[in-house]
């Protein structure tokens, strides 16, 4: 009796400790899950758009429908999809601090009806104390909240992404695990006593260790992909690089996953000349991102060192280096990794554009007329084509006010519409012809809206990258 009593106390203590850790871990896991969602949305939602909405609508109730404003619609769509994808029970919100009213205000929500500029209903102080850095708090009613700041290019915090989860879910899961452990311990204690109890304890500990290991691996993978996305964004030029080279420009960059196999690139060579490119690498996600990193690195290495050469010669050099880098010489199968690319050299002094493409075209808007200059039907890299490849250089004499468009095939390959078909280049050409007279910033908005409208509820099939420049 003394032995069994001692074992019973030990068993009860172990179950109690396990329950405490389970409750703590469930809440931490809920915070981590919410934080991952918030971080992902912070990468998708532009701080500039938040500021634009607040400047455009300066009073409560001015937004009554999700479709009333294009940027609000896009922001709401990101939040709604995040709620559906993660089966969130509470709405995801975008908040901003109104310095005049000294209150946190709702900018956008995943719910069906906007509640624009309404005051944040919970206690704002824990959030305001870490407004610029993000963090985790528990609000009234045991609501677990993770938030992430939306930071502009100049370092200002325009707002925050706020993801909430009911703490009762974590508590319920912990108590379910507690009841399971108690019943198991009692049954095994009654049947087998000390020997079976020891095995059960070992089994419980192993299960917990496996679960912790699985959660840790999952978080490591998610963190690694997110960090890879940051590295990739550091490799490609920021919008400010194009703003310094061109009077007008826009970039539409929509990765299918957290990281992309598409990238855009530019490099100035003196005051009057520069190179620009848009590339589509094999695959998407992490494999595509690795190819994109290689392609971007080759451009950074080869173009500055051979700035006197035309784009066709540069593509030949890049192809040779990529084939050698990936050891594709002599391979007949399984060596298809590479990239399609459109590369331009723009000379503002001579008012001339030199273009060469590998499976990617150049769209040239000249005197109100859109012209398509197709690239060569051969990729950069890949062993299923001749290793010694020559590309064609096209010379275009442009005038001030002309515009060029470079893009990957993700935009035109997107399935959607009433018949669930591809968007196709013909629709993109018609769309550009209908909006060519508008400023490029407005064109970007309409192109993005058209893509989202066409895609609808369909999954995005590929990475999307579209670059528009006023030469």
C-alpha cells in the first residue's frame, strides 16, 4: 500500500506537470501559429496601401463595401484567404494608430463587412507598447493576439497585422490531454501496477518528445522559408532603384509561395544607360527561388563586367556560365533547369533600346501603338537544347514617353474566368491597349485587379512578375 500510494502520488504529480507544460505549450503554439500568419500577411500587404487608405478616407463609415476601393479589396482578400487557409475562428485585422484621436483604429478586417476607422475594442495599451516591433499579448476574455508591424520603405510603421485566437481552444486541448492521461494512468495502474506504469510513462514521454520535435521541425521549416524570402527580396532591386532610373515605373510581384522563381533586375551603367530584365526560372517555391538566386547572381557578375556588349551577347555568356554551374554539359535528360529571360539595354542619350529574349518577349508602347517583340525560342540553361546558343539582338529607336513591359508567364498562364481557362497573352495585350494612356501607377492597380478578378477562387498556378517602365 505504501509503495502503491507513493507511485500514485508520483503518477498524479507527473500528470499535473505534464498538464501544465501542455497548457503552456498549447498557448505558445497558438501564439506561434498566429505569429506565422501575421508575418506572412505582413509580407503580402503593403504599408503604402494602408497609408493611402487612411489618407483617402479620413472619417469613420466612409468605406461600406469591400469592393468600394481597389486597395482595400486586395487587402481584405489577403486577410480573408488567410482566415480560410488557417481555419481561424476570429477575424484577422489591420490596425493603425490615429495620433490625433490617440486611439488604435481598424483599417481592414477579414469579415464580410468593413468597419473602417472604428476604435479598437480591446485594451490597446499592451499593443501600443510594442506597436513598432510586434509581439504577443493576451487581451480581455483570454484572447491570444499576435501582431506584426507594417513598415514603409523609409522605416515608418503604417499599421499592424493583428491575428487573434481564442485561448479557450488551447485550454480545451490541454484539458483533453489531461483527461486522456488520467484515464490511461488509472487503467494501467489497476492492471499492471508499477511495471506497466513505468512503460506507460516512457511511452507518454516519448510521445511528448516526438510532438515537440515535430512542432520544432515545422517551425524551423517555416522560419527557414520566411528567411529565404527575405534573402531573395534583398537580392532583387527595390522599387526605389527603378524610380531613380525612370520617371515612371511599376512592379507587380506575386509569388505563388513565400518565395518566388521569378525576379526582376536592373543595373545602371553611367548616367544615360542601364540594363533591365525580367526572368522566369524553372519551378516555383524553394527550387525556383534557388534558380532565381543563381540567375540574379550571374546577372550581377556578368553584366557589369561586360557592360559594352549587347543583350544577345550577354545572354550567350549567361547561358554558358549557367550550363557550367549546373553541370549540364553532355546530359541528355534531367538537365532542364534554367530560366527564360527578357534583357534590355536602354540608352537615353541615343534614345535606343537593345533587346534580347530567351523565350520571353518585350512589349513596346510607341506613339500609342503596342508592339510585341518576341525573344528567341531557346532558354538560358538546360541540356535539352544546343549548349552553344546564339540570341538575336533587336534595336528599337524610342521617343520620350514610350513605355516597355517585361513579364514572366505566370500572369498569362493563370486559370480563371467563367470558363476556367488561361488568361492568355491576347487578353493582356488588349488590357494594355485599353489602359496605355494612364500613369503607370494606375496601370499597375488595374493590372493587379484584373489578375485577381480573373483568378477568383482558383489557386495561383505560378509566380507572377510584371515590370512596366516609362523610358
